[in-house]
C-alpha cells in the first residue's frame, strides 16, 4: 500500500548530493528490494555499455574515478528516487542538486531523459578529469563561522585559486593550482580575522583529482557545450523552473538554451548552493535529501532549515512508510 509522504497543502522539495558522496555498496539495498530500482540499474548499464550495478556494489576502485563516479551516482540516486516514488507516492514539487546532483535533479523533474543524462555526465567526468595534468590542481574546504565569501575571494585574488562551492554559512570550498591551495590557508586566517584556529577555523585539503569549479575547467566548456547542445531537442523544459541552478543560485528558466548555458558555466564557476538552499526553503515545507551519503543535511542546518536525509532502503521505510 502506498502512503503519500506529505500532508495536505504541504509542498515538498528533494535534493541530491554530488561527487564525493559515492561509496561501495551504494543503492544495493534498493536493488535487492525493489524491481523498479533493479530496472533502473539495468537501464543505466544498457545505456553506458558496462555493469553499473557491479561497480556500485563491489570494491571497484574505478568508483572513485570521476568518469565512472558521476554516472554511478546519478544512476544510484535515480534508482533510489524511483523506488521511493513508486513505493510511497513521493511527489516533490521542487528539485535541487549539488554540482553533479543538479543533473539528478533535472532527471527527477523530467527535464533531461535519464539515458541522456547518464551519457552526458560520463563525458563530463572524463573531460573534467582530463582538463588538467595530474597533481597540478587541488581543492580545500574552508570551515568557520559565518564565512564572508567576498573576503575569501579578495584574499585569493593573485593565487590562481577560485571559490568553487559556497556550500553553507560555515563552509566554502576553494579550487585551483596546487601551489595556490598550499598558500591559501595563511592568507585566509588573516583575511577572516581568525583568532582561534582550533575551534573557529579549519582548512581541509580534499582528496580530489582535479580543481573542479575553477578557471582550470574553462578549457572544456566549448566541448561540453556541444555534448549538451546535441540533446537540446530532447529536453522537456516544462518543469525546469522547479529545479535550482547552481550557476545562478535561483531556479532554471524554461528555456533549453539557457539551461545548457548554465550547466556549461557551472563547470568553471562557483556552485551557489547557499542560494539554492534559500530559494528551495522559501518554496517547500519539507525538504528531503536522497543519495548514498548525506552532506546536504548539515548545509541546510546552517541556515536553520530541516532537511531529512535518506541514504538507504531502511531509512526510506522509516521516513516514508508511516506517511510522515
């Protein structure tokens, strides 16, 4: 028996995490319990020409390679979303996703066909990986109270380092040349007026293979624009204005060319997730995060918005079966 998750007159939003949320075994419990989830993984394998479920469920080291991680994450999130949708009558009105997760949001909203999104993000991942020589770029999370993005940008202006993700009130990710990342910590401590680095400030280098969402991704924009332009006729833009754009910080328009333009710009621009959260919170009474991990829940908490995370089949039953 299906249960409608939302109560009368409540508006629901769903958000999807991006790369970095992958883990061995992700989605396996949905695959084992729900036919629609099994079919989703099979569909992904048929489209891509390799066994997506096997890579997600096993100990394949390629799961952490950008080219494979991106389609695996999208496939897993859509398998989870479809399973929850079919089992519990889950009908969100608004959608969002962080970086790669924006593609899942567009698929879930019916804007981009699943098959086209899988192929696009695999190509996206390969291009992003190949945009810079290995070891020349990096990323780091800047964590502190009420971070001033303007001051962060100013302090990094001459370092070939950009603000990659504006994740929350308390976390900003920077991205760029390895030497610049190494020099950034001291600059930021001074720029932000940090007096207690143990409790109020952390600088955490990230284990990534390239400087994503930085100027170093500009070289692939034209080629990736061609990839998306080739599927422009297949986009259903009717619900696009219900999906947040990482590039603008607001909702997408119902214009296919504009959607493509913003997805391409996202490659080398800041992910304005803080703005995305705010516009979603203005629209929705309830917000759910669906994915293999739960990074977005804490970001919403930083703006005093409750986001309920679902990372497993058992969590889906706890969350939705009672009609909460």
